[in-house]
């Protein structure tokens, strides 16, 4: 695309955004005070507003027996040269 095409596309997207915001403002204005949002939800140290609680991961090292007979992904098989 040329610079002119890019600028034209940006203007078009910006116009779309302005129209969408205007529609949203009109929608909010027509709902009235009965539909005002309540107080914000409280968010604690182990909760997230967009999903389940976070799971803590301990800082202690993993048991090395978990990694026996495992290959290093992307690096090839241990004790052999990569192709």
C-alpha cells in the first residue's frame, strides 16, 4: 500500500470509531440514572477481575527426578548433536 492508501484507511477507521463512540454516548444517555453502574468490584491479592484466582507458584526447586529421560525441546536429544 502507498502512504496515501494507508492514510485513507486510517481516516476511515477513525471515522468509524467516532461514529461508534457517538452511538455509545447516545445509548448511555438514554438508559438514564436507573442503570448507572454500581461500585467497582474489590480486587484482592489473589483474585482477578477478568478470571479465576491466581495460583501461587512456590520458589522451591522442582524435584530433579521429574526431568530424567526428558529431551530439551528445540535443542535435540541429550548427548547427541543437533542435525
